[in-house]
């Protein structure tokens, strides 16, 4: 009887030890939505987009360490990048993964944003930055973000006529 009790106790200890070392995924995959608004909360129609690969080396050359830290901290929801800086970090090399990621999101490399929302399909463990180029009337805005990585989330982009857009994360 004592040996059965010892075996059961050892079995429980092993189960606890092995299951405590297992890491689980938060979601596996999800969707990253960008919603575009004018400050009066109306969704903007007639937006165009383009997804562009970035050169990580160029990011290190163009931005200060502080700016890189800010971009890294905001990568999950995105950061607005000045046009002149964005043009310097666009990668001239073809990104082998981009076509597949766009296909998975049912998007082309560029196109129109319908009803003020664009959605990217994400994989939880993917960690790659891309530029989302948005054109609206005569304005061009670049957003640097991990477009295809992470879990479900939404970023609301608020346009103003006098200042750069503001990104408001929605959890």
C-alpha cells in the first residue's frame, strides 16, 4: 500500500513539474485592425494604402537610439513616421515573406481602404516591422508597425488638418 502511495505522489510531483515548465500561446493568430477617423469621429473614406518592407539597418542609421526605443515600444500598435524619414528606411530588397503575409490577410501590396478600416491577419510569434503608407487627399502618412504579428488588437488613427495623425491603441 505504501509503495502505491509513493508512486502516486511521485506521479503527481512529475506532472506538476512538467506542466509548470510548459509555455502556452496567448492566441496563436489574430487580426490587427487600423481604423481611420477625422477628429470629429467620422470614419474616413477614399483612403489608399501600400505595405512596404523596411531595412532594419537603415532604421539604425536614420533614427536616434531614443527614437528606436520609442518605435520598439509602440511596434504593437504602430508609430507615425515623418515622410522624409520613412522614405530613407524603405528596403529596396524584396521581402520574401511579404507576399505570403499579404495573401493570408487577403490583401494586395496596395489598394483602397473600404469604410475606413484595414485588417491584417497576424501570427502571434511573428516579429517583423513594415511601413503602412496611407494616402488621403493630398496627405501621406507612414505608420511603422508589426503589421502581421501579435494577437487581436485595433489602432484608431485620428487625422487632424493641422497636425500629424495620432494613433490611439484599443485593447
